[in-house]
C-alpha cells in the first residue's frame, strides 16, 4: 500500500515537473472562420473557392475587446504573438513577432481589436516588410512580396472566434488525474 502511494506521488511530482519545464503559451487564440479565397493574383486557380483559416495568438495578458496598436519603428512590442494562415488546408504562412530596437528594421505596425463578442474583431498586420494581412468586416487580404511583383490572396470570412490551446500545465493535470484513476481502479480489481 505504501509503495503504491509512493509510486502515485512520484508520478504526480513527475507530471508537475514536466509541465513546468516548458514555457506556457497562455495568450488567447482567435480563429477566422468561414473564410473563402475568392481571388488570387497572378494565379487565380490557386485559391478559387478554397477554404481559408487564419489563427492569431495574442500575447499573454491581452484583454479581449481592447483595441491595440504597436509600431515597429518605435520599438513597441507586438500585441500579436503568433500568426498562421492556411489556404485549402495547407499552412501557407506562419510567423512570430519579434521586437526590434527602434528604427532598426522593417515593417510598420500591428493594429486592431480581438474580441469575444461576435462581429467586433478585426486586425491589420504590417509588422514586416514583405508581407501583410488584413481582416476586417467580412473581407480579408494577404499580400506577399516575392521579388517579382508579389502575390495577393483575398476573400471573405464570417467572423473571428476565440479559443485557447491547452497549456502544458493543464495537460499535466489531466494526465495526473488519469494516473490516479488508473491506480484506484487497478487497486480495486486486485482486492476483488
């Protein structure tokens, strides 16, 4: 009995240590839903009526519904931590948003508001030279300068919806609970 309790305690301790050994990614995610690609230049056939999804992770501490504006030339930290865009189920573009010293790099700004309330969210991502993404109202545009005139994808979408990807600590707690249930169940089956 004591050895089982020690094993269970060790498993819980291991799970807690495992969960805290990775940085938590606690910023809230927002997903653009109902996205359709309606136009692509110069390759119209690349996106015609393809399903489009964009995902944005805000930095930890961002309060949904709060308008934001950050200027890269001024050295502001970006309120957006991560951006993913997929067209036709394939990740087309992904980026994180490093902070550069004032006046040292490219790009202009990130602005918008991401909200839990339907119909309120909108975003303008112009953090880097070379690409941009705008999604406001029900229209979106992704532009990429490829050195030979650029690629442009655009279309419509329904709304932005909030979501959260589980943090490592939450997953560890679920794992610890499952281990405890398995331990109790195996102990009961041996007593019978």
